[in-house]
């Protein structure tokens, strides 16, 4: 398969669809995949017509089965670290893109693949999806951000169990723990992921952006600092036209379409 095809990019209804396209390798994450994904994220960020991103995998077996194990087996420790650093950079880019990013999990989301999904704002998964961090089972480590984000999403105790045993969870189990937001039929995945994104895009854009930033930044602050950050952002949102128009329409019981200003 030509390298130019390993990550696909298309825009539909203000949404950039980024698809990992190595189905024969369960969409494993190689250095080249991560580099191309990074470029696609930059493209989505700078395109003013793109308001959101949905990341998914090609085929019906895997979102991504994680890092390319064949490569890891042959790589030097320095090369492994460089791959992990690249993955961390890409996942941080996903988390701080400044636009809505949703993972449409179409099958296995394992190791580095799950770490990528964990960096997204929200996750929608098909019923047959299986998720987990099996790295310890091959003598490896969740080094793409899994030890950081999974505890924040499902709690330290539950995260420790999955990270230390390598056990997998079903989509339903992941939803019960808060790792997955919605579980859907396989033939409805794209439709449901798009519907979720459009529901968010129907809200005031600045308020949505600041809400996510407050969540993301607030997790790294004390309770008091996080709450004060929220108060600051509330004041900033009050300076927008959408805030004035939205509160006015609520008082007057009229419908409101936000302008993003």
C-alpha cells in the first residue's frame, strides 16, 4: 500500500474525518502513521471550514491495535523512546487541537490505539469493540499516555487493574466505567459519531472550546484552582456576542443560532 494512503482525510458537513488506513495490520501505529496523522491534525486545525474532527480506523476489526509490535521487537531502546515521544506529541495535539475531536472506535482499541482514543474529547464505540492496555503481557508499558489519561477517565483503582493485568474490556464495560460515551451498532457508528459532533457544534463555539479547556487544564490543578479557573472562563465567555444573545433568547423564550462571536 502506498505510504500516502496510510492515513486518510476527508471533510464532510464541517467535520474532518481522519482514518487510520492499515486494516491489514489492524491499523497499527508506525512512525510513518503518527507523522501523517500529525500532519492531518495540523491541516484540520488550520482549516477554518473544519469545526470538528472524527478519528476512526479502516475496516471493521480495529480502530487501532496499538504500536507496531514487529517494529518494537527490532527497534533499539532509543528508537522505542523516540516513537513513544512522537505518539505523546500527537496525542497532546489531539487533546489541545482547539476543536471538537471524537474517536469512532470500530473494533479493537488496544495499547497505543486506546491511548489515542483517550486523548479525544469523547468516544463512540461499536458493540463488538474490545478495549484495553495489554502492554504488560508482552513485557512492554503504556508509554503513549495511557498511565496518565486512563486513571483520569475511569479512576486510579480501575485503571491500575487494567494496566497491570493487561485484561481487555467490552464496549459495554467501558461505557459503564465512563471510558466510552456511547455504544452503537456497527452500521450506525459513523452516523452516531457525526450526530454527537453536530449536537456539540450546535452550541456556542467559544463556550464549548472554553469548557473543554477548563476540563483539560483543571484536572492538573487543585480543586480550588480548578474552580477559580472555571470562574475566570465564565467571565471571559460573558464577553462574547453568543453569551448576550443566548441569555437574551432564554429570557425571552426564543430560539437561538450561535454565531461563534
